[in-house]
């Protein structure tokens, strides 16, 4: 276990962040300035409502984990309504229980509308060895500020049984194959709303 540092945003007292950097240099500047609340040492009892495992996954994926005090998921925790794709890539994905089940590897974007349609998610393995990629519809993910990542109703067991769709060397499949993916995930196809 490692020591984490709990910070509070001076602009939003409900917004806190965990990081493994005592100076807070990994924290998002748009939510700062940040004030150190206290270190949370590896050997002390964990008392925060966000679990140590969730903090560890968020810090490993992003360098920090944002959490809100008494706010709700619907309240924005950032002054920016958009995010750069490279900041989404590497973000953790959590199942309904808040267990880290994978990481977003890349986004698939519909060329004409510019809309994100899929996330290619990596799960399992260690240091990239034995890991698996699966493409899931973007609408299956909701950003959760408490987790600092995306929450989904998908379980790791469902991921293991999911059809493998796209890899780096494959040609993008046709609508029939995409429909199979949406049927598996019980998600409306993105093109039905275009």
C-alpha cells in the first residue's frame, strides 16, 4: 500500500482529490488551486467514503482521483464541459459495485457527426500481457466524479463473454457486426439517432 495525499479545491469546497504526489502537481489545474488537507499514510485505517481500491485505480490511471463531498453525480465538478480524448484514454472503468474492471484504451468516433460511438476497453492481464480488448458502446459508460472514472452496468463476467470486435489490424466491420455488438450489450445503435 502507498501513501496518498488528500487535497481540497479552493474554488469548490465540495471537490476533493487524491493523488500520490505530495505537491499536487498531477491535479487538474482547471479545478484548482488545490490545498493539501492531509496525507493518508499506508499504515493508517482508511476512513474516507471512497475505498482505497478505487483511489488506487484512479491514481494509477490518471495520477489523481476526484471525489465530491455531498454533491451529486449530476453536478459538474469541472469548469470545462468537454475533455481531450487523450485524457479519456487510460481512464478506469468500474462495474456497478465500484470495482475497477478495465481501462479505456481508445475512442471510436463517427466521422460525419464527430460523436463518440465506442470505447475500446482493455481488461485483465498484467503490464499488457494477457490483456483483452473489447469494444463497448459509449452510451454504456457514465462518468462518475466519485470514482474519477467511468461507471458501467457491465460486469467483468459479461466482458469475458463479449464478442471481440475491433483490433488494431482489423478493418472496421459493417453495420451487421456493429448491430451484433449493440444487441449483446442491449444498447441502442448510435446511428438510430442520426
